[in-house]
C-alpha cells in the first residue's frame, strides 16, 4: 500500500495497489496522466479509470473499494542470456525490450501477469537459445538484426494476450569470454601484419620492376643513340673522303675508317683519365689505314690471350 492519493514513481512493469484521495476511503481517486486505475469492489473488477479525478463509489476506510494502477509509459526491460554458438563459443547476449500497455487491454495487463519482466526474460531466453546455436560467432555479430526480429515476433504473439505491445527489441551486445576476445584480437592483428608484409613486398616488386624497365629503356635509347652516332660518322667519313673524287667506298673500307675513328677516340678518353690503364700498340704515322686496323685487331686479341697464359 502507498500513502493516500500517491502513486509509484518507478517505471517497473506491472501493477501496484494505491489509495484514493480521501483518508476515510477510496471514494475519489486522482489518476496521474501516465497511469490507469483498475477499480475493484469487494475484490471484483469494476472498470478502468483514466487520468483525472474520478468517483469510484461509496467506500468506508478502503474496505469496499480497492484500487490498482499500471503505467502507460513505454518501459524498457534488459535481459542477458548466456548461450553457445555453432562453433562452440559461449557468449552473453544482451537484449533490450521496449513495451507498453495496450489501452484496450489494460485489464489483462493488470491481472494476468504477476511478474511481467520475468515473463519477458523467459521468452527472450527461449528465442536466443534457439537462434544463436545455429550460427557461428562471426554470424552472430552480423545477424543481430535477425535475432532481434525473431525475439520481437515471439513477444508480439505471446505478450499481446497479456495486454502488452512490444515496440522494439534490440540486441545491444554480444560478448564472448575474455579469452575468446583476446584470441580474436590476435587473429586480427596477425592478419593485418600479413597484409602489411604483402603490401610491402608488392611495393618492393614495383620498385624493382620499374627500375628494370627504366634501365632497359635507357639501354635501348643509348643503343639507338650510338647507332645514330655511328651512322652519322660513317656518312661524314664517306662524304669527306670521296667528295670530288667520284670514288665509292666499300663496306670494308668504311668499317676500317670507323675502327680507326673509335681507336683515336679511345686514346683521347684514356688520356683524359689519369687512372686509366691501357695497352699501346706500336705503329707509325706512315702506315696505311689497313695496317693500323689490323694492328688494332691483333692487339685486342693479344690482350685477351695474355690473362689466359698467366693462369696456365
């Protein structure tokens, strides 16, 4: 019993007994905006009173008229259910249910259930323990909405008979054991390390391939440049030697002229480098170009054979 004219301030689901406005009985009752009152006469239900001041009947010291109230607010019930997943991982599933009394069924909400929260907890536990064991741990995290829908459907069917409407069911948390959470974190960490190594290797591969492609392109362009240079030299030698004479140089003559040109360029480069090592071939300015070319060839062959003789 509460004091005269007072009502419970808690939002807990279910009904509670109250007293009327007058100290001498329950003839009048002031119903708050967020509650309904069930009027009983000698223990027999009479009617539901809404918010405001209401006449309940003649009463003497609360012996004839009794009052029961129930909240019209949307109330939340939090449940925690422990169960096992398909891959044998124990998890605790936390579910929040938001329910309210159906105005047309306020009588059933007051008189049918003695403990609304316990009844809802039982239905939630039944649904969770029938749904979660069909899923792996990862699927439980992904399919939280489907679990919520299954819980809401079950509660809608059963709680309507008790005068309650289910507004929303939310799976607010899926929490495995501490050891499982640490193992999952370690799996994710190793996966990210592996991905990082793969990306680093791909980056190195790209650098090597790019450098090789650049070197190949450089060598190709260098070869083209050398070929064009040699072509220009040959054309220049041919025009300078045969100009005004009408003589036509053969391929062999052109090759000899090119060889001599490279020979003197080599001498120039050697002379420009103080650390260069060279093999000098005896020759006299009076020798013909053919002789010089043959001496160059012979000198190269002798230089190549010298290391082999030393090894023997």
